[in-house]
C-alpha cells in the first residue's frame, strides 16, 4: 500500500504530468476556441459600432439621437437628410415603408412559389427531375444581386411592367419591379429550406394517410405541409429577413426617392438603398447625415435579428419534434 | 348504399383532378423559376454579343463605351477573394473544428452556435457599415491619415492608418461576412465523418489533435472545400458592403498596378503594395455602368455580367469537380 502511495507521489499520474505534447494540445484547443469566439466578437462589434454612433457618442462627436430627437426619428414622416440643416428631416417612416412594401411584394411572389417548388421536389419529382432541378435552383441562388438588379431594370420594367401597368402611371423606377426581383431571389432559398423540412417529415405519416384512403394531394397538402408548418414558417421568416436586407437589386430597380406611400408603381427607397446611395458619394465625417446611416442600419439590424432569432427558435423546436 | 358509393366515386374523381391540378401547379412553379434563370442568361448574353472580346478583359475602364474594359475589376476581385480566403478559411475551419470536436453542449456553445446562425442572416450592408467604421475609418480616432513605410530588405511598401478604402479593408470586411457561412459548411462536413474513424484513431493512442489533423480533417476535406468555394463565390458577387466601404466603381489601374504575371515576378514590391492599394471589383464596375447615363453602357454592363457569371461558373465547376472526385475515393 505505502509503496504504491510513494510511487504515485514520485511519478505523478500520467493525466497530470507535464509534457510538451499536452501543452500543445491545450494550446491548439485554446486557439480553436478563439476562432469560435471571433463570431461572438463580430456580433458585439456590430452592436458596439451601431449603438455608439446612434445613441452614446464618443465625446468629440455627438450621437445621432443627440442631434435628432427620438420622436422625430420614429414618428416623423419626412426623410430628407440631404437637405441643408434647417430643412433636413429625419423621420424614418418613409424608408421603413419602402422596405416593407418591397418585402411584402417579394413575399407574395417568392413564398408561395418557393413552397410549391419545395412540395414538388420533395413529394412529386422523380429522382432524375430532382437531380436536374436542384443544381439549377442552386445556380439561381448563386446569381449575384447586382445581376438581378440589372435584369429588373433593363428587362422586367420595359418589357413586363411598362406594357402591363404603364397605363396606371408606372414610373421608370418602381417598387413593383424591385419587389418582383427580390421575390425571384428568395425563391431558391425558400425552396431549399422548405424542402429540407418537408423531407424531414417521417414517411410513416404519409403511409398512414394513404392507408386511410387519402390521395396524393391530400397527403402532400393536408398531411405533409401542415406537419412541417413550423419549419416552413421558419424558412419564410428567414427569406423575408433576407428581403429586408437585400440591397443592390432594390437600389438599382426601385429608385432612390424616400416616399411614404404604398403605391407599388411609384419609385421608393428602402433602408438599404439609402445607405448605399449616401455612401456612394462623399460623406462628411461626423455630420448628421453620416450618423443617420448608423441609425438606419441599427433599425435594419434589429428587424432582421428579431426575425432570424424567431425562425431559429422555431426550427429548433421543429427538429426536436421529428428527430 | 349504392347512392353513397356513387357520391364517393364522384368525389374521388374530383379529388384526383384536384390533385393533378395541384401537381401541375407545383411543376409550373418549378419550371417558371428555371425559365426565369434561362431568360435572364439569354437576355444578358444577347446584349453582350459583340462587346465581349479579349480587349474587354485586358483594358481598364474608359468613358468611351467601346474602349471600356474590366481588367481593374477582374484583378481587384481576384486580390479581394484571395485575401478573404486566407483570412476566413483558417478561422472558419478552426471554429468549426472547435464546435464539432471539442465543445461540450454547454450554454456557451449553444450561444455561439445560435450567434453564428444569426450572423449568417445579418444583411451584408451591415457588415459594410462595420467594415467602414472599423477598418476604413478606424473609429475616426486619427485626425488625418498617417503614412507608414515598411521595408523588408528586398522590397518595401507603404500604407496609411486609418487603412482607407484599400484591398485589405475590403478583404477583412468580406472575411467577417463569409465566416459564418464557412463555419456552417465546415461543420456539416465534419459531422458527416463517422465517429468510428475517431474512435479507431484515439484507441491507437493518438491525441485529440492528432486524430483531427490526420484523420478527421482529411476525411472532411472535400466537403469543407466545396463549402468554402461556394462561400467564396458569394464573396465575388458581393457588391453592397464594398459600395458602403466607399470603393470606387471605376479605377484605371489594378491593385499594386500588377497587370500580368511577369510584372509581379519582376517587381515583388508590387505584390506587397497591392493589399494597401485602392481597388474596384467586377460587380462594382457593373453597378457603375448601370448607373451611367449613356444608354450604350448597358451593353458594357452585360459584357461585365457575362464575365462575372463565367468566373462564378468556373468556381462552382471546381466545387462540383472536387465533390465528385473525392467522393469516389472515400467510402465508409
């Protein structure tokens, strides 16, 4: 007994012993943990940058909300930050309205189409049709947004919107075109996310449907989609949050005029388009115009963050239910 | 009884018809989406005919539409994507390895995971604002830019602080932007490596890192590479964050004024200078041409789009090739 105790004291357990190998293992572990932590730091950096510029203000400079009152920003209905100081108004409503208008149109187009593609791919398509459609949808998803913008401006507006809606007073730049283009852009995203959740629905549910005499339509539309509903809604939310954050296509097609109107045939300006448009020119550092960029970006960030968080939570619940 | 049967059958016919209608509607939706892709490619391709030639690839931009070229953007995009990859791939794969191999399911791990999924959904323009503040302006801490000279014996380069609208600012911004995507793709690749491989290696006495380095990573490599290439191809098409950084749409020179391989070999200092030089990219040039007032420029824009799509197609082709090639050799 005592000799064993002594030998343990003389030669400490291998688990505790110092070795360069163990040190290296530990160092690598810490290094990799640092990599993982970088993502948290990115989020913190985004929040820090947006919040300091809009709310706190580092002493030589004032913050946006020290220049512009909260009530003017959230309740004002005019957005004219480019005007001279006396005439400049900073009411964010027109930008939010433009964003929601574009997001709404894109949702009307992208969400049902995407869901139907998902149903087709998961329930109807033969393996061969799937193997052709999936890569093509991936290509559609891979087309850069500036290309979609060009497509909207040079083809959709002159060859589709003008002939159909020209009589109703459609303008050369209009929200409808921006909405349609963004709708096309989110189709592949909705399709692939929804298809994943539809395929995760267990086959036993489909088979019990058939055993009760359901047709294929009953099974797809009344069993599979409802049981995957939470996942489908999560994919819708993710797609809509992408529409809200979409920039180039909207900046190119929908014009750059802040407009508090829900008329899709008029030009409008989204929050993202405003940011890009201002940054294209020279901005005076420390001016209220520059700080307004951060305020708008903060609103944008919060809107998309909430939608992403909700959809993540829904997806997690969905996975717990079926896996 | 027979009456009920009759009703049932009539209903059944109707139900089947509805089903068929639904199937065709779904099919129509799919083919409409694919049709739009074809329409987009054809219409842009038709506009680019006659404008896309060797000169277009090798010229810098000009106010004369016929003299316009995409060389500065092409080189800028290559520099940008190369530097982005150098930063985001090791960091992203490292984070993925930590989350998949080391992390225990604690609250912190869950938080990091949720955070990564959320970052993947943050609009790219917000990253642009972040990059503009942190890299381009450096919080406005310095009143005016300061020049620094850096000499490495055989070559020297100069840079200024705050960095300004240079390649390295853009690459840092895009690295942050692509990091979540790289992490998620790498995690999926690591997850698909069977646990038996790890157990076998650990049972033979390998340490955790040795197992990861020599067994898990090689096995997951094709999946990781595919994910990385796809996320980098998104980086190439990214416009908004760079526009927010204030990168100019048109420039008359490539980063470091390198216009060919010979140039780079003869003047190594140009390679060092390039990351600290101004830049433009293909999508930024396209955006610039779209905003030109002369209508002829839409042909130039289409030609630029064809070049951009060709670059993307090359990258995606490489991803598919890697996937096919390695999937055959590894079988569990």
